[in-house]
C-alpha cells in the first residue's frame, strides 16, 4: 500500500519544487504593488504570507511519469486535511486528523490493491492507520500546510519575473524558474500570494490554490477498520 499511495505526494512535491513557490488567493481587490518588487522579494513575501495562513484548498492535475495524478485537498494548518487523490484512474478519499490517517478507496482502488476479495470486503469502508506509519508518511507533504510551504520554497535555483497575466479571474505577476521551466502566478491584488503553479513536460501539470483561511471540517469517519489491528491478526 505504501508504494501505491506515495505517487501523488511525490509527484506534487516535484511540481512544487520546480515551480519554487506556494501561496494564496486573497479576497481584497486593492493593489498590493507586488509587481514592483524583485523576484526574490516576491518569493520572500509569498513565503511569509503562506506560513501565516490557517487553511488552503489545493487542486489540479500532474503528469507523473505518464500516469495522470489528480488532487482536490483541503488543508487545515496544524490540524490535518481532507480531500480526494487519484492516480491513473484509481481514486481514494483522505482524512488526516488527530495523529491518524483515514482512507476510503473506490472499488477499482481496492480491487487494484488487494484483488476482487478485498474490493468486496472493503467496499464503502474507511481504513485507519497512524499518520506516522511508513504506508502513509509520504502523504505528509500534502496534509501539513507548513511542510507543503517549506517544500515548495526549497529551491536552489533563482527565479525571474516574466510579465503579467490574468489567472482564475485574478490579475497576477508571473515568475519563471529558467532552469526547470516552472511558472508561478502571484496575485497583484489583496495579499501577494500565488494563485497557480504550472509546468510543461515531464512531471508537469497545473496546481491551483484558493479558499485560504476558510474553515475546514475534519470529522473522524465512523466504523473505520484499523489497519494495525488487521495486520496483527496475520
């Protein structure tokens, strides 16, 4: 299971590293004058604001070595996350909270994971495991907002300003990583946070960030099957 679940997190981490930044979409329409700053200053402002955020919605798709990966995840800083991930047509719901991770796969996901018998036994059921377990540790880059920000901004290459654009209805300034080809769009109104990250080619795709600081409900699923207990029986 660990190998199956690691692909979406790894692919997203690659895309974020290439683009070199993460941020939010504020609601204010007043100019923030971010476009007048240098690329390095824009990145610094982006990191500061993102680290102060309480929540974010991350969505989009990535080409992970020819396998399409999709994500639609709401993250609550310091608390966990909930949403849906998919890879090559196999999808699962995810909730992480209270030190545990809960996953409910589609019939195709469970069938791919353990065959027809597993698909029948697990149909509609949630699985539970410690969030720190090896099978799910790779998901932490998706469910920990501050870790996601740090990963996104951990780049050794420089970025350059590359004009302006309108993204998701928002005026934005674009930053490009010449060495890796990633592009980051930062809102020029409201808080100076990026709206979208894009990249062409291998591990390319488009990831959007919105719903910053909006409430995220993290409800523990009832009747989840504890993977640790199931494993101890075999």
